[in-house]
């Protein structure tokens, strides 16, 4: 009879549990980083001890909730119950994110939801999601704008992008974070530092707003066609009136949050005109001066001169090459020293660049440096302009050390150096040896080589016995192999300290192989209870065993949770300390 009652209770409990549902539903599975996500955890039976997923570890920030709703109804004598917990989430990074399981206790049983995969893309231009909480009321009071100086420039013509955050007078900005930084593909870019962020006043959409300049960037397009500037997206914390007043009549402010995006911008870049383009045009665009200056034009044989080629003005100074001089074969020219003195304000690059060549003549005579030509595209006139330098005449005179000079006046030290160099191939020191070498037979080397093989015999025998003993020790070899693998994986973990997932895989393998070496157990036997039991039986300290178990659990969790470089370094140091302590305690 008792067995029958127990069976009926079990069946009833099973049927009740089979009818219990605990699910998680999201408002969308794909969203932009500037959008928000609603997630509902619903059940058809009342429960306790609800534990939501670790949203922060999953890559989300809670911006609303949790809100709870309960409904119960009776229809034709049948009771229905519904309870839900709702959250509003904002993604903190792009990519494929996984919302982990939530859990709740119903009728003494633990129920869990299934993990949900969410794909987060870059910022999108969309109206606010209808599922966002109604508390957000800053839509018409906060804007992020990208002001572009020119949308149809020439190739290598400078344009500026200024990012401004406009906000109305009835809200205040408390903090902001960049979610997506703008990308300037096919542009040469230079950010301009903003030392002080000061709120200014200006007109926007026909109304007066305050604004802050967040970024200033100078861009030089490097190719023609339609080029896209990817958007800047930000997460803004604001304060705004709640519509209520306190005891003293002052408005009560509430905290709120909004994600804004400047939107992508398309720049239509015009190619430089082909008509009239010189063959030697190197891509200079702007307005420049061109100079070629020698340090001197009359020198002695063996001396050198400097030839300075410089361009100064306003334009893309860092994006083209200076013309290279052509010299006669009797003039040895060295690679130039390149110098830049360029600043980049909001109007574009300005300053000068130069190449300084060192020229050394090999023979006396007169040499002519041909004029150099520098061509640039003038934006103001929309045409190419060429600047030519003057012809340079260099006179090389006789000097010391040439054939025309009197030999009797030569420096004695130079004569000696020349003689030493001329006869350097003749050895001035000798080493005499006998013309009748000693016989090898009967020499010390002969007897040494004769005795070496006999001395090696006992060493070989001992080595062979030692190797046979080592080969027979199967358990010891397994332990050594596991110990070596533990050291190898610990070294791999250190090398992968900047890559989260490979680091924790290597660290976990190092811990497992260390146990295999010390405890002589297989991987299949490595349950946490078994490890704890064996380590404690080997006289390991309980706190060290607890640290080991916690570290292995952290390795499993850290593969799927975000980790900082500080956390990874701490886990590595902890692993080294635990292994060192167990080495001493299990010795």
C-alpha cells in the first residue's frame, strides 16, 4: 500500500512539473549598438529565488528594470497564472553576444531558461524601439552632429570633420562614453587635440541650443569616388526635470541615458584633372614655394657640399616626394636627410619639408647641376603650376693630396700610412717549425686514442642499464610526461596572456597535467570531489585545495566571460603560486 501511495505522489509531482514553463524571450535577436533590447522571463507558476543572467559579463548594461508583472484568471473553473520579470538592456560592444541562463525555484525544483544568442551590429539610423522604457524623454533635446567642411573635394584636398553634441537648456550632461569611433578608410587623417571642453551656444534646427565640440579631425582623401566616413556613436548620461518640485520649489531632476550616433557620411571625391598634368607630378596639392640651395659652389678636392631641396607652404606636405637631383658620375651623392617642420591646424597642413644631400667630388673641374622642377595642383585656380630652380655651377679646385702637389711637402704620417697599406699583405712576424715532424706512432695522442674505447665500455653498460630501468618505470614515465606537459602548457599560457580564450585553455591543461603528474590519476577521474579527496589524503592544506578548485572553475567560466588584462595576469600568478605550494605540500 505504501509503495502505491509513493508511486501516486511521484506521478502527480511529475505531471505538475511537466506543466511548469519558465522561458526567456527577447524583443529582437539582431540590433545596432545604439539600440536597446527588451528581455522577458516568464513562468506559469509562482516561484522564488529568481536569479537573472550576469548581464554585465554577457556584454550588456541594464538601463531599465527589473519590472515585475503578475496575472491570474479563472475561466470555466480552470485557473491560469502568469508571472514575468522584464529588463531593458543596452549592448556594450559589437559582435555575437550570449545571454546566459536565468534560474528560479518552483515547488522545490530549480528551472533554467535556455541561453539566447544576440547579434550586435554597428550603429543604425532607426526610430526609437517601441519596447524602450517610457522614462526616456530626451529624444528631441539631444543630438550628435558631424559638421563636414566640404563634401566634394579633390583628391588630397583637406576637409574637416567636427563632431558636436547639441543639447537643450532643460537637460544637463553628466557623462559620456564612446561606443564606436569613426573610421576614415581611404583618408589620411589627423586628430586635433581639444584641451578644454567648453559649452557654447548656437542655433540648431532653428532653435537655440548649447553644444560641446567633442572631436576635430583633418582628412585628406587618397582616392576618388564615393568614400564613407563611418559614424561616431556615444552613450550619454543626462539629467532632466521630472516635472515635480521639492519642498523649496526647486525642480526634481532624474537620471536618464541615451545612445546617439552622428550617422555615416558620404564624401564624393573628384579626381585631379588629367588635362595639363605634367609627367613629373608627384601628387602635391595646395600652394607652395620651391627652393634648391647649395651650401657653397667653390670647393677643394676632397671636401663636400650640401644641397638643400625644400618645399614650403600649405597643402598635403607629408603625402608627396621631393624631386631628386641628377649629378655627374664624378660627384658622389649620398642618400638625403629628410626633415619635416609641419603643423596641422583645422585648415590643413602647413609648414615645410626638405631633403638635404651631401655631395663629394672625386676629380677637379667644373660641374653643372641641372634645374629641378616641382609641380603642384593649385586649388584656388584649379590648375597645375610648375616651379623651376636655377642651374647651379660647382667649381672643384686642386687641394692637398693630389698629383699636382709637391711630394716633398707631404706629411710624413700620411706617407707611412700609405706604405703600410701597400705592403700589408706581407707578414712581418714568422713562426718557425721543424721540417722533420714527429711520428704519430708512439706519441701521447696515439696512446690516448688507444685507451679511450676501453674506458667508454663501462660507461655504455651503466647508461644501458639506467635506460632499461627508466623504460620499465611506466608510472614514473607517465608522471614525468604529465609534469613536462604541465610546464609546457603553463609556458603556453604565459605566451597567450594577451589572448583570453587560448590563455585559459592552456592554463586549464597545465593544472590538469600537474595533477596527473602528482597524483597519478587519469583525466577521466578528475572530478572536483575526487581531486579534493586525493589532495587532502596527500596532506595538502585545505585552503590550497580550495584555491585550486576555485581556479579551475574560474578557467571554465572565464572562456565565456569578458576579462581584463589585470584579471588574466592575476589568474596566471595565482596558478604559479598554487602549483608551487602543492609541489611543497605533496613532496
